[in-house]
C-alpha cells in the first residue's frame, strides 16, 4: 500500500483540467495493483482531480479539511457538489485543529498531508513560492526537505487560470 498526497494549483481552466486529469490517471495507474491511499484537501482544481483519479483506480481517499468552518464557509458554490461527493466517498476525514480557515489552517493541513505521505504529487507549473506561505511551491519545498519523493505533473500545454495553450 502506497500513500500519495497531493498539492497543486486551484485555478485550472477546463482544458488544463483535462490535461492534468489524463496525466494523473497515467501517473497513478501503476499503484492500482498494490493499493493506493490518496490524501487530499479536495479543494477545487488539482486536489479534486487527484481525488477523482485515486477513486477511479479503486484507491482509498483520505480527506484533510483545513478548519472546522471550511466546508460551510470556504467552498465555492460551483465546487460544493463535487466537494460533498468526494467527502462522502472518503474512507477517513481529518480536520486540522483550527476553527477558522486562514493561512495557519492551510499550513496545518499541508503538514498533515506530508505526515501521511510516502510520495507527493504536485500539480505545479514550477514557479517559485509567492512568499505568502502555504502554496504549492512551499509544500514541494517542505516535502523535498523531508526526503519525500515529489512527482511534478504539469502537462505540455497546461496553464493556470484559463485554457491550455
């Protein structure tokens, strides 16, 4: 059994989401035989695409929620149906010990992801950290510092915030 966590960009357009999902399906396929546990915050974009790919190959899903108020106050109406469906399919739900979703809560959720991970999948365009903390590049740096192998997924033609090039 292998446990793979995910970090990645939220702002993927439909074309990029399709490219990323195909790449995730290909990356995760070898784990279908030995068993896979996917760990995700199931946020919009990369996290949810990863969770769907894990479930599609028969893997188990562990959901990490950044704060107690996150499901009711921080999931967009557009993403809420998928969020609820993925939450309902989770084998385990872990809620970080924060009442309110804020930078500290997101960083705590990222730490929980990395605590469980044998590997990390980063749906990441490779850009350096923004300096705000808690972003995809920060999580990649933390994983590498802990010796956790990182698989970067950013297919040719992918881009943030819009359609694939």
